[in-house]
């Protein structure tokens, strides 16, 4: 069967039009090269070269074969180059899952940095993902990197804390509490709250725990799945909400933001990847995130 080396032998002779020069280019002796070309012709059942003159010339069949050989070898070389780029982490596909607050704050700069530093990586983002969905997607190889809020108890994942965000209160700009510069958790007592939906939302549990530690049960009026919807409900006057500070960057009209005092009013943002993932792209992406949050 014809092998790639036979195609490279043929190409060298076709381009040099001389067996001795082609042999030197291939770093081999001339007689074995001539023998390999004859075997190739025998296998194909056609004569590729006219050897009747001093200068070796291509036959019509040889001209046609040369066009296809060049295309085949170019594809082979491109495939090898692509494999090397993917192995080095500068090309490939990366799917990133994000919690809502990371979508609004870190994601724009992250996407720009990836495009600038690794233009060969095809990046896809899945925003507004709750932590259980992110963990399941990572373990199921549906995403390669997650930006999430702990706690996460999954030994199959490797976690790295990127930053700690302050918690703030989002409230209608005409709400009486908006007149204050800073709020305490105790100020939420008796207020209608809009919270993230239960069933896996870290922020849902965080808000309930903050209120419980202050000795009261929050008056939850609305539960929503997405952070953008939560802030829209606040703008509509349906309640107030506790959110990570980056959510303020949404800039929804009619919403005021006030810092929430207290040592517990903090929440981490974590990058998570599969612990056994040896692909270089996720590791490179985490390095980009690390530089951004600095």
C-alpha cells in the first residue's frame, strides 16, 4: 500500500526533476529512491515520470497525481500542526459555566483576554448556572471550567478561590432604606425579600443563614432562577435582595445598592475544573482568570 513516505518521495522528485537532487533533499541514496518510485508506479499501474531525457519530466498522469499529492501532504501537515496547537493549549474548544454575578462582572474581561491571548481557542459560555448544575455539567464533560460560589463538596473537582466579593443589598431607589449609606442584616427584618430559588442556589442558603444568625426568619416573597430577573423584581418594587457586589454592574434603572456590613457578608468566587482533566486549555484559562482578578 502507498504510504506517506512514498508521496514525499514522489513530491521531491517531481519538484526537483532530478533523482540525485531529490535524494539529497530527502537525505537518502539515489538508487533506493529510484526503486521506491518504480514500486509506486507499479502499484498505481501508471508511469509518473518520463525518464527518456536527461531531465526527468512528469507524464500527464504524474501532473494529475502531483496536484492531489500536494493537497494530501498539506492536509497531513496541517493536522499535525493543529494537534500540536491543541496539545499546547493554544487551540481547541473550551466551555465555561458561570454563576450570574460572574457573568456580569468577570466574564466580559475574561472573554476579551482569551480572544487576545489564545485566538485559536473556541470559547463558549453558559451563564446563570446554579452550582449543582455546574458540578453536574463538569462531571458530565458538558463544560470544562466553572465559575461558581462555594461550598462545593466534590472530590472529583479541583477548586481555586479567585476572589472574595462583598455582599450588598439591592433595593428600589425610593425605598426608605436607600437613604442609608450602609445596611445591617438586622435591617432586613420584616422586609419583603426576593431571593434566588431554593434547590441548590448558594445565595439562597447564604441569605437565609445571615438572617438566621441575626435571630429572625426572612420574609421571602419571591424566588427566581436568574440574577437578572431578581434585580428586575427589585426595580419593580416587589422586594429587596442580597446579592454579590458585582451584580451592581448590571446598572438596572430604579435600583439602589448599599453595602451590607458584617464579617459574614462576604462570598467567594471559585474556579472549578475536573481534577483528572489533563487538557491544557482549562489550566490556561484559570491562569488568565488569576491574572484578571489580581
